[in-house]
C-alpha cells in the first residue's frame, strides 16, 4: 500500500488526529494536511546513487555484452562466465550484482532498439512415456588437436526432460538413425511419439497444414521402433521448445567446458556420461526432484527396447577396372572378382559395407573428408588384388595396393625379388592368406626370416607345422638314462694315417 494511502486511511477511516499521524510518520502537520487535500498524488522519492564494487568494471562489462550480442547465440558467454572473468581481473563482488547489471543492460538495449514483443504461447504438459523431441545444432570441439565443426543431435524426453547429446561430422540419414538408437539405449525404452521440425532427413516435402511427404527410410525406422512421428508447423519452434532450450543450455553446460579429445568416439562417450551427471544435478522444475528421479519414474511407461535398426543408406555402385568404387570423394577397393560389375554400398556412420549377390564382400572404415580443396584419398586392401596378382605376378613390384602389406611380407618380398622367379614364389606365399589364417601365414614368414631361410618351401613347411600343431623348433634328441653307455667311444684318428701308409689296397 502506498504511503499516501496509509495517511488517508488513518485520517478518514480510522479518524486518527493529525498530531498522532505526525508523530507516527515524522512528517509535519502542514505536510499531512497537504496530503489530505483532493488531487494530491503519491510523492516520488528519488533513491540516492551509491557506489558499488562493480563501478570500476562497468565499462569493461558493457563492452563484453556488446561483443557477445554480435556473436551467434551458441558462442555467447553467460553472465556466470563473465563474472568469473571479472574475478580474474580483481573484482571481488557477488555474482548477483553482475547478473542484475546484465538484466538491466538487456532491458535498456531492447527499449533502445524498440524491439517487438516475443509473442504469446501456451504451456505444454506431457504424460510419462508420451513423447520425445529431436533437433540438430552446430557446435565446435577440439578433436585430435584440431578445432572441428560438428553436427550435434539433441534428443529429450518431454516428461522427465532427460536428454542425450551426440556429435557427428555430417547431418545425414545414417547419422540420424544412429542418434535415435543411442538415445533409446540410454533412456531405457521408447516413447509413443516423436516431435520433429521439418528437417530434410525426415521430410521430403512440406504440404498444407500437417501434410508431409515423409522419407521412406525414415518411416522404416519409426516402424521398427514403433512410435509415431509428428512434425511441427514451419517457424513454430515453440512446439518443441524443450529441446530448443536444451540446444541453448548445452552450449555453456557442455561445449564451452569440454576438454580436448583424441577422436569422435571419445567425445561421444564423454557427452553421454556428462549428460547423465547433469540429470542428477538439474532440478526438474515442474515436478519435485531431479531429472534423474523423474526419469526413473518414467522408465516403466516406455516401450521396451527392441534390436537396433539397421540404419544404413544404400547406393548402387559399379566397380572400376582397377577394382575401386567412389563414395564422397574417396575411393575404396573391392575384391577383383567383382571388377566391372554392379555392387550395393551400405553406408553407416563409421563404416562402408559392400554387398553383392546377397553377401557381404568387404568392409571399409569410412573416411569423411571435410575439406574439398584436398584431392580424394584411395583406400586399398591388398588382399582384394590377389586374384589379379596370380595372373600378373609382375605387378607385385610396383603395385600400389601392395605398399600397405605388413612389414614381414615386405621384407620377404625384398629378399625374394632378388632371385629369378622370386616374384612368382612371393605371389604363391601371399595367396596362402586366401586359404589359411593371415596371422598364421604372417607368423610362418617371420619364423622363416629369423631362421635366415626366406624360401617358399620353408614357409610352407613352417605353416603346415603351425596349422597341424607340430612344434616348429628342433626336437630334443637327448637319450634316456637307461640307454647310457658304460664306455664312451673315443675317436682314434691315427688309424686313418696307418691305413694310408700301408701297402694294402682296398676295394674302395
């Protein structure tokens, strides 16, 4: 209640004398009479400005705020991070003082720019196991000593608000399928509905209203995991506002505090563990307890997890005469028996699988080239060219695929190519991997090199001993004690001299 209203209530309703009101308020009686007249408005008292600990750093903080406003939202520092930076400069005030200054600064800036209102929205409520929300974002991380741009998948349960963040190098179908599998694995089940925006990896065409032409491969995944996909209206991000907020929060809770990583797998392992820690540390907000507590209560409402969806993208390829196929500016080798023939390429996030005649013929680790300025790489598997090598043994000397053979094979090749017919014998030794375990052949070659007998016959002998389980070292020929001689024989070389000096001739 205002100060003027209190005086008027005491005087007019409580019939309190002006002298008593003056005593209680400390105001003069003339001032009280003035306040009781008609048309008097509430007096405004100006708060005196008092110096604060933040005053010496106001210009610095204002400069930071202007700089942060020019950055993209994902790269901006929070008020808590700016408070920590001010502490390093000598500021010993509280975070609340900095946060209050930032709030006032933003309000003044909005008024100066005459921004429009943010709109009106309806709060949404979700039942346990009802839905999850999905979104992509772009962020950066240090991987292998290099700052790498990442495509980040965010999946969040709408009821418990449990979330998972997973990073990829590309935003493609196979990455989308892999992100869903890992999210459902971490959540321990699958909700009945998924909420998406109109991303190209899911929607081929946006129709009128809620009409969508959904990608066939995406529908196959939703059918496998038995949930209903739902797509937001264009430019209506509030319909999946929880995951939108998660994208913003992840920038200062995850990416700005992330250490360096050796590879992408190490980064994703750290993100998974970090998300679980944040579940336990973050209050749910709408329900009592943390996100982890509400997630434990929601798990029984989720559908049990089935087997993983075989989330590959298929492309048809034709093998070149040099036994290569091309994908994403990189060439990969294929067994020579399929040269000049069509094959099917199954694309996964981390590997490429080549299929022909209903069977897998080879696998390669997937190489993702981020720079289009560099020439494409060629990934060979020397085993794929053995069939050609048997017909053309001379290609062994300068064949590019054979530069990547194990060192024992390369050493044996250098020794055998020095003699006539060595290339043919070396081809026969390499061809042994088609019928025997490669490690066994490699072990036999190493033993032949150690023995100093780098020949095809010796390698075959050692390989057969390894395959049959026969010891490859020299057998122990020490006689048993029962067969020991009472008198050891002595060598008498003088007898030969006697034979030579005698006149008797022998038949020999």
